[in-house]
């Protein structure tokens, strides 16, 4: 058995595509970890506190991230072969089961399994086929866009209920658009602030508030209705208009908003997922040569 394992390890070390899939996996895990440790993110779990989630902690999220390590490798490999969305969906469902087992039933990363999974699959396809002129978002819509449109939402999900009530598509619509919010809002904000400050955490915080100011976050709608969404957007706009993280008093303002979200039990998990997608795309751009 041991020689077989060594032979497989040697094969992978000599296989550029396998190494690229490991890089995609590692970039996904790093994006999730950096999203988790970013503070403050109003209402959300971090290493500092549990935000608006009395049933979750950072340890649940870190356990979940570890449990997802094989999924991101698998879906990058499946994407490299251009497999159907149904195959990717089945991988996602299996990974959700591993997530729930690792967190004792807490839904820590269902949105990230969907968003980052599709982007990882697109990255695998991009590398396998040496595609240089298309973004990962464009590859997602080209390969799986029609299947995403046909994809049936679960009538039991919060996302479906929000869609029926408010007409807001959430993560599914974002993916169908080729991750428009990520590419048009999140990534430019992240890269501009990072260029200005050379500070990764400040760039992540600024990007989160930028996303919060524009995103129709279905988690906010589920917890606080339209009033909750508008409140969250106004708080984010106030933070941005006062200079965001370039204001000397930014931290006090951001923490104050965080506590307001906790008091209202608001949790913009959709924005956290979009931040993770921004980070993943940026990391892949830095580490992978197509």
C-alpha cells in the first residue's frame, strides 16, 4: 500500500495540472480564512466575537474551512474537464454534509461552497485550456450559465423565500451574471485600497463595506426584511462617505456599526461570501500563470 501512495504522490508532484489544482484549493482556503479573521465585519463572526450568531464561533468556521479542503481540489479538477453543473452541484452537496458534520449542524459556508466552488471550477478549466482573455466569471457563465438559469431552488431554503417575496436572486443571480458585483465593485475597491495603503486587512474591511453598500444581501432580508437591508446599506454608506478606513477614527465607527448590527441581529453573510470571492480571484491572479 505504501509504495502505491508514494507513487501517487510522485505522480502528482510531476503533474503541473495537479499542482495547479492544489494551488486553487489552497487559494480557496486562504480566502475563507482571511475573510474569517477580518474585523470588524458588522454582524459577522470573526476571531474577536460571534457577531449576531449566538450559535456559532470562529472555531466552527475554522473547522468548516478544514473540512472543505478536499472539495475545492475536487471541484477544480471537475471544472478542468468542463463537467456539467449537475456534477459540480453533487460535489457541493457532499461538501455541505462534511461542513455540517464538522460544525455540529451549523451552516458556516454554504454560500462559499457555491460561489468559491464555481470560481475554483472555472480556474481549473482556465488553466487546463490555457484561456487568457476571459475572466473566471465569464467562464462560469459560458460553461454553466444556462444550467444555472434552469437550476431549481429548494422551496425550503431561505433564499427561495426571499426570492419569492422580494424578487432578489442572491448568490444564484450573482453567479449567472458572471459575478458582476465582484468584478465591478469588490475587486476594484480592494485593489485600489491595497495600492493606497499596502495593508491587506484595511483593504478587506474597505471592500466589505463597499459590498455592503450595494448588495441585495438575502441574509439581511431574511433576518431584517427590507428595513434591515436599507439600514445596513445606510450604515455602510455613512462609513464610506466619512473616508472609510482612511479616516483616522475609522475603527471606532466600524465597531459601532458592528454593535448596531448585533443589536438588530443582522448578519450580511452574502457580503462575506462576495468578499471571499474577491480575495480568491485576486489570489489566483497572483499565483497562477495561464
